[in-house]
C-alpha cells in the first residue's frame, strides 16, 4: 500500500512483471534485416543480430521502465530472459569459433562480450549501467554452456564522449550522433584477435551496433554478432 508496484507492460497490480508480459521475451530470433544502418553496402551480409521480442506494446513499456524509470526490480527477470537466450546461442557460436580454431590450428579463442556504451549523462541519471547488467548475465550463461567458447569475459571496450542521447533521433541523426561520440577505451586492446559478441537493449536503426562493430574492428577484434532484448519492428 505504501509502495505500490505494477507490471509495466500491462498495468497488472502487485507484481513487478506479470507472467503474460514476461512470456513475450521468448526465444532469440534474427532481426538484422529490419535495421537499415547495419547494411555494409559492399555485398557482405549485415552483422547477425538476435532479439528476444519486437520493441512494441508491453515489451516497450517493460524496457522503458527498466532503463529510464528506475525499475531496477526488473533487472532480474530481464536478466533471466537474456540468459536463456544466450544459452540457446552458445552452440552455434561454439561451432563458429571451433571451426575457426581448427582452421588456424589453435585452441578456441576466448569470446568477449562487449556491452554497447551509455552516455555519461545517462549513467549519471540512472545511477547504473543497465546494458552492462545484461552483458554480465550473457557472459555467465555462455561460460556455463560448455560449448567450446573459451574463457568468456565481459570487457568494457567502448565509451562515449559527452553528447546527446539517441532517444528521439531519426536514422541519419542517430548515425551521425553515435559516430561522433563512440570511442575505444583502453580495455579494447583485450579484444584484439578475439571474437566479440555485442550486447544492447534495443535495436532501432542499427546505427549504434554498426559503429560499435567498426570501432572494434579497427582495434583488431572480430565482431561475430549481437544480442538485444528487443528490436523495433519495420515501419508498416
């Protein structure tokens, strides 16, 4: 009565997240075709991206409440959902890395999980880094999968200069904004020569993930894919 709680997806009272809304965060599905900024424009396929759900309806309310409205109590159910998704991706990722290791005649290179960076202002306002929380849960699931991914670790390889948040910007503005802000951190050197899985909350135009991939590639890393909570549906 003093501190009422409700499901941010549907408004059901007395539960942080109802079963029906939580069930919308299902199995990971490929979604990169709906993100125009992931198109490399050179004939190569775009970066593989998996999402747990479309960013619409109750899922949109859930993600916004977790990120921007102080609902830290949602971190656990969202983390559980992303762990389940990462466990499903462990086998295909292990096959890719194992094949590369056999061709190179070496042991499996340790997979690196890199969270997409948040702006300084967003970190200050939230008092936490939600996407990094997801990355930690992803790495934990991949480490325990036993599918030949090597020593999986989370590396904060990317940072952002002070600047405007991406919320409310169109596709071109998003691309220009993130291109100007994103930079490698000193820890990016730990990604050199290693496969990287990016983690983010929402895939919109793909500008953030495309820039993350470009910056990490310049540091000698090989980005093999990305996992996001939700992806914005195509217009119409």
